[in-house]
C-alpha cells in the first residue's frame, strides 16, 4: 500500500508537464486557417470593407467628373452656335439699316431729279388707282404735290416713322395720280417695315408693282416684298419673287441683291 501511494503522488506531480506537451505551440503569431473561430469577431472583415470603400468612391467621382466634362463641352458647343446665330442676325440687321440709310440718302433728291423722266410712267401706273371723278376734281398741282411729298420724306430723315406713315398715307389719298405717288407708295412700305409692321409693309410694297407697274421703284419694291415674305416664314413665296426680280430686271441693283439672297436660301 505504501508503494502504491508514492507512485500515485509521482504521477500527479508529472500531470501538468504532460498537458503542456500536448498543447501545440504556435510560432511567430501565425494562426491556423480556421482562426479565429466562427463567431469570435469581425474585425478582419471590417478592415477589408474599409479598404475597398475608398477605391469604390474614387471610381464614382471619376465617372461623375467625366460626365461633367462631357456636359460642359456640349454646352460650349451650343453657346458657340448661338453666338454665331446672333452675329448673323446682327449682320443682317445692319445690312438692312445700311440699305435703308443708303436709300434715304440717295432718294432725298429723287423726286425733283427724276420728275421729268418718271412722270409719264408714274402717271400711267397710277391711273388704275385714281377714280375718274376724284382725278377730275383734283387737277395736278406739281408744286403742291412736291411740298407734301418733301414734308413726308423729311419725317423719314428725322426717323419719325410713325408720322411718316401717316404722311405718306395721306399723300396717296390726296394725290393718287401724282408723279410722286409711286415713290410715296414705296416709302410707305419702308416706314412700315422699319416699325416691324410686316403685313402693312408687304401690302405697300406689293401695291407698287400693281398700281405703278412701269415705275422705276418696282424692282426695289419686289425685292423688299421678298424680304417681308422671308420674315413671315414664306420661303417658297420669297424665292419666287426673287427669281422674278432677277429675270425681269437683270440690270438693276435689286436683281444683284436678289441673286445674293437666292444663294442664301435653302
């Protein structure tokens, strides 16, 4: 019995050493592939997500930047196109005003200079407009007619287009068979056009060729009528009138302008 007791005590003393020998030793902090155990923690997964998140955000920012650059380029193209259109409109407007000023300057002395040469044609053209009774009651008075005409024309030179419209309208009503009637009819169209009254301007220009078909202002009136039709959006009608000017009045300045406009029209 005494021997057995000593043996048991020795075995108990060696038990801790045997347990330590059975526990595996991990060197250098390395863990098995299964470490940490399931449910032990998620710090490693969180670190992986944190590393990928900045990369994804940078990609989105890069895509947004590219899209913004494309939109800016598109807006720049649209802006340049609008600027070109505005410049074209400015040039066309300037040409019209320059044309009007040139006509104002060149026509200021037209009635007195062309009175003798244009009187028969103007009278022949005005005959359909003047009622026989009115013509008989109002005999021609060139001096009085010129006074009224010059007064109306002075309103154009003063840029008072509203009063000029009234003055030329009154002149045509009072002196429908005047040698100045063809010119008055034409300038009635010009002052209406200057005020933006396209319908009235078109009617006035058209009346020049209808009431005064042999008058020297017919080519200019037709060209202006085509301009009015273009502004109203009647491109086909405008082209027809311009072609008429080119064919019927080939040596006139209006024909040269008409040829230029025909090349511009689609």
